[in-house]
C-alpha cells in the first residue's frame, strides 16, 4: 500500500513541482500613489515575475482592465488603457487612465488572482480652481490698515493659501483663511490679509495643491501714497504759515508806510527849512552890502572915531540870523517866514537903535 501510495504521489509531486516553479510568480513591484490634475492622465505600473497568467487592474474595487499572459490586454472601459514592458523575465503592465475625473480618486489595485502584498496605491485627482484678489490696485496712506481679500473658488482639495509681498513670504499671523465647501465636491477658500503698509508693495496671493507644478497666483499692486498724506499735512501747515506771514507782513507794511510817511514829511519840512536858511543867508548878505554902504556914507559925514564901533556892530548883526538858524529847529525856521518884512525894520534899527545911541554916548 505504502509503495503504491508513493508511486502515485511521486508523479503527483513531480507534476506539481514542475509547474510549481511557474506558480511561484508574484508581484515584484506594485503601483505607487499618484496625484494628478483632473483632465490629465494617470499612470500606474505593476511588475510581475515570470509565470504569471493573468493581471487584473481594479479601480476602487472594480475591474477596469485585464491583461492575459497569452492574449495581451483586454480593454473594456473607454478611458482605461495599458502599455507593457518586459525586462528580462519580468513583465510590467502600465495602466493609463485618460481624462481623469475627480471621481477616479481612490484605490488602484493590481491583482494576479493570488494573495499578494503591496499591490495597491491611491490615485488623487485634484482640481485647479480659480484665484483672484477682489481688490484691484489699491492706494494706501500712511498708518492706514487695509484688508486684502483673496478668493479661491472650485478647488479640490481646498488649496493652501499663502501671501507674499514683493519676493518675501508674509507671516501666517497676518492673514486668516477660511475654507468652505463648494458645488460638485469642490472647495472654496477666502483669505483675508490685514496689513499696514509702509511702502509700495506687490502683493501676491498663492494657492497651492499637490498636483500643481507651481502655485497659482494672483497679484495686486498696493500703492503707498506717502505724498498724499504729507501734502495734506504740509498744505495745512503751509496755509497757516501763509496766514501768519500775511498778517505779519501786512503789519510790517503798515508800520513801514507810517515810517515812510513820517520820514517823507520830515524831509520835506527840512528841505523847506533849508530854502529858508538860504534865503536868510541871501538876505544877510544883502544886509552886509547895505550896511557897508551905510558905513561908507557915514564915513564921509560923521566922526572917524565912531566908525570902527559901528563896523563892529554891523559885522555882528548880520551874523545873528545865520547863527540863529544854525541852532534853530526847522519848526523855528518856520517862524522866520517874515524875514523880508523884518529887513526894513532892522535897517531902521541900525540907524536909530537904542544901541547906536548908547554907542554914541559912550564915545
Ligand atoms: C499613498 O496614499 C495613501 C492615502 O493617501 C497613504 O496612506 C499612503 O501612506 C501613501 N503611500 C505612500 C508610499 O506615500
Ligand atoms: C513604468 O515603467 C516604465 C518602464 O520602466 C517607465 O518607463 C514608466 O515611466 C513607468 N511608469 C510609471 C507611472 O512609473
Ligand atoms: C505588449 O504590448 C504589445 C504591443 O503593444 C502587444 O502586442 C502585446 O500583446 C502586449 N503583451 C501583453 C502580454 O500584454
Ligand atoms: C490652473 O488654472 C489657472 C487659471 O485657470 C491657469 O492659469 C493655470 O495654467 C492652471 N495650471 C495648470 C497646471 O493647469
Ligand atoms: C478689498 O475687498 C474686500 C472684498 O471686496 C473688501 O471687504 C475690503 O474692504 C477691500 N479692501 C480695501 C482696502 O478696499
Ligand atoms: C503714523 O503713526 C506714527 C506713530 O504712531 C506717527 O508718528 C505718525 O505721525 C503717524 N502719521 C500719520 C500721517 O498719521
Ligand atoms: C516692492 O517693490 C517696489 C517696486 O516693484 C518697490 O518700490 C518697493 O519699495 C518694494 N517694497 C518693499 C517693501 O521692498
Ligand atoms: C505667478 O504665476 C506666473 C505664471 O502664471 C509665474 O510666472 C510667476 O512666477 C508666479 N509668481 C509667483 C510669485 O509665484
């Protein structure tokens, strides 16, 4: 019995062992996680060792493509196709999902109808939504705090929002981002940046999702209007200065006018006074001539001893008005307007003055 059993088992074992070399195949490298933008294609590789019979691709648990070792790939679903590569005794099937949809996101599995490890990965289909800064060009004044709103609509998943000023990142504490669900499983985000600019800045709102090679961005130029505030301030101070200056200048002008008038009046008076002095000098000069004449006449008619004293007297008297005017003020000169009238009187004074009589008695 034992030998019979052995004789039966041995060929069975042998027959089992020979194809058993082929049964020992396995997945040497399973698919890897992929993240793609909706609309683009997604690719997954599954590498199996020699001896494989069938390879089935499943998306979210449902078979989408089957590759039979002897027949090649059997494509039944429009958007799912495949390529194959053979390296030595290893076979690689590449699943290509065309025009990915958000609903394609999920588990992608490679099955060889044998329990195996590392035979699945995840597909993440993301949606590149829209991004805009609601405020267009802004003009901000000194010490003015402004809120800039950046809106991201129709994204999947909700994007990471960051802000930049010129070329440097803005600290996260300066902005707040709120996410909200949108339509068709998409997400919206609203980021509010609060800042008090000190310079003109190019503000950039960046929205990033893994599938984007570089973040999508929106920009706004924030113009720091330093001149506007300074102008307002300086215009105020300028106007006050102008008022003060106007008041001071008008006051000075009035004072100057008064001074000018006073000086002019005084000048006029002095000039008039000086003409009077000249007239007086002329008058005195004439008097001197007259006096000389009188003296000569007297020289002939009267005592010789008397003459020198008369001469001395007449020399003294013409000097009197000039001396008088020398010390007198212009106002005083005004009182000597009647000099020509005095002239005959003085003449008579010489002729019949008490002094003269006294002189005569003295001699
Ligand atoms: C693949 O994606 C899944 C789900 O997102 C994650 O749990 C897993 O760690 C990822 N695997 C690798 C190798 O990144
Ligand atoms: C799959 O493998 C082939 C051959 O090694 C390679 O050219 C291709 O880029 C791979 N595809 C993916 C999605 O890794
Ligand atoms: C590999 O690709 C070639 C060309 O596309 C095809 O003819 C062949 O059937 C494929 N082999 C398998 C096993 O899918
Ligand atoms: C994402 O969307 C924006 C706006 O529609 C577009 O400008 C940009 O090219 C898109 N990015 C990619 C990688 O498709
Ligand atoms: C920017 O736009 C948002 C939304 O329209 C508004 O609430 C905010 O006041 C604007 N900011 C400025 C500085 O105009
Ligand atoms: C702005 O604030 C600073 C500090 O508080 C102050 O010195 C300056 O005068 C302010 N400027 C204006 C235009 O209000
Ligand atoms: C940003 O760039 C503008 C010119 O593009 C420049 O005038 C401004 O000073 C810069 N601001 C800062 C904060 O560097
Ligand atoms: C903004 O996006 C454009 C292309 O859309 C790119 O050329 C530019 O470098 C981006 N800016 C930043 C700050 O990422």
